[in-house]
């Protein structure tokens, strides 16, 4: 009898014993705590880091089976991440939130949204060099899109074992855009270039143009890069709903309720992929390093491209706006606006930067779509 | 006489000066919200605020005269 009671009580301390024997779980509980701290105390992407951090803690408590078959996190993961459904649902919301007006009003700026994607391809090559497989390298390169849902979509499809590392890298660097970009922008430009005043001379964009834009991009993009149509199609569906103005209830649901519910589940699932055994590996550090490099390279390429445009335009373009050609919206555009002010109080780059930034948002999706279609053409993926 | 123009379309969220105030070039004179970002607008020259042509909360178009410095 006494023995049975002692054994029963022993069950209560089994978790502590397992934790003491498993340093990885211990480290990951701390990592989860750090993510929560960054989200709650440092206001660093709290909507993402709070569920991710908590998911990480949940999955690293020993002797539990939340991610085992029929565990509640596994059920959510299988339903939304394994099927790639969550990132696509979020894309409808992003499309509903994004005003592509500044891009349509200044079409040449749109090119900057393409230049900001070069980091993806350079990082992909580097990842191959470090010995990652082709599919892993694609997922790592996509961190350079600076676009969480795109990175999650691609990774969950082709390298699900890297999902935790890739999404943590993508989201933390996105939050760090205001820290990472300015030194690069300064290093790449001269004082005179940074002080250039750009006059905002957008012509008004008609409602018809704004509605045709998502349709044309969907069909054209789908024909060029069929593999990327789920990404492009969902973002453009959201955008058409927004611009049509006749389904405001659906638009609001997409950008608020649906996006919020999905963000919660997606964050939890990403945290749940961060079990000690899967996350605490040298490759995670390499991925974090390569992801950082990807965003630096994006900035470098964007600014270089804008410098090229400056030469062609006879000095009318301020090359700082090149840094906004990434997908981190609207952070990157705000960074450009703030940096511009630092060097010239009469410089107002916000609208041009917003144009480049919205261009970057489509650019990252198109870059991912093109990459997937090329890989399919090469027979690397089916 | 120097007219301060709105660099982009937006909404005036705060006036930081009143008529008769002396300002230096590059002093903040008002806040303009555009693309959900609040942006400072700076004085274009040294002088005295002669006239303010906008109110807080007012929407402005690009190149609209916000105030006059003399």
C-alpha cells in the first residue's frame, strides 16, 4: 500500500527528473521565455512572438505529447501548416490590407520591389555551398523575402523539418529591419545622394486600374509561375475584395478575424516545431546566420539598383528608397522616411518608399513563385 | 515670404506653432499623418509665422499651402 502511494507520488516528480536529464528541453524552455520576453517587454512583433514563444514552451515540457499523434498541437499543425493552409489564409488578409496605389501611381518604383529580392537567390547559393540540400536551400533563401507567410508556405511544403528555424529567422529579422538596414543604407550611399529631395508627382490612379491590377497579376503570374499561384492568388483575392469596395464585410473579416485566428494557430504551431532535438543543432545557427545575410543582401541590392536608377534619371532618385524594396511592410518604408529626414529635413521619401515597399510585397511572392516553378521545371520538386 | 507646402497628401494631426511665433529653419512646425505614419514637417526658412492655413484634423492635398513664414 505504502509502496503504491510512493510510486504514485513519484509520478509527480517524473517530469522534473526528465527535465534534469534533458538539457535540450531546458535550453528550449529558456528560448521560449526569451521569445515571450521580446514580444511582451520589448514590443518586438508581439502578435507572433507570444504564441510562438508559448508554443515553444508547451512542446518542451518533458513527458507530454502535445505534438505526438493526436496531441492538440499536432492536430492544428496537420490541419493548417502541413496543408499550407494557414499562410494562404493570412495572405488573403495581407492583400486586403495592402494599398497598391503608390506602386500603380509610380510604376518605375515597382522595379525596386524586384531588386529587393536578389538576396533570396544569393542566399540560396550560399546555403547550397554550406551543404544544405536543394529544397532546404530554397527554404533558407526565402527568408530573404522578408516575408513570414511566404517563408512558412515554402518551408512547410519542401523542408518542414526546418520550419522552426526558418520562421523564427524570418520573423525576428523582419522585426529587426529598423536596426539592420540603416547602417547598410549609409555605407552604400554618399551624403549628396542621401540628401536628394524627390518630388512626389504621382498621378491619380483610377478605381478600374486598381481592380484590374489584382486580376491581371493573378492570371499573368499564374501563367508564368503556376507553382506560385496559391500565394499570388490569395493575396490578390484579398486585394480585389478591398478595391472593389462591395464586400467590406469579407474584407474586414479577412484582415481582422481570419488573420487573427490564423496568426494565433500558426504562431503556436511554429513554436511547437521548436523541440530541443529538432532546434538545437548547428544548422539552426547557420540558418539564422544565412537569414541575416539574406536581408543585408536584399538591402544592398535594392540600394544599388536605386543608384542605377538615379544615374539613368539624371540624379532625381534618392537611392535610400531602394532599401524599401523588401516585403517587410510598412517597416521598411518608414525606415527610409526616417533616414531621409536625418540627412535633409526637406526630404520626404514616404510615398516613393511605400511604393517600393508594396512592390517588394508582390516581388517576394513573385520571386517565390518563380523559384518554385523553375525548380519544378528542373524536376527538383513535383 | 515663404510658403510651406504639404509634401504628400495626408491629415494634419498637430500644429506645433501659432501665428506670430518665431521659427528657425528646420524647426518642427506641424505633424502630418500620411500612410498611417505621423511625420514632422519642418520650417523652410527663418522667420515669423505669418499665417496658418490649416486646422488640426484637416485633410490636405499634395502642394497645398499649410502656412506662411515671413
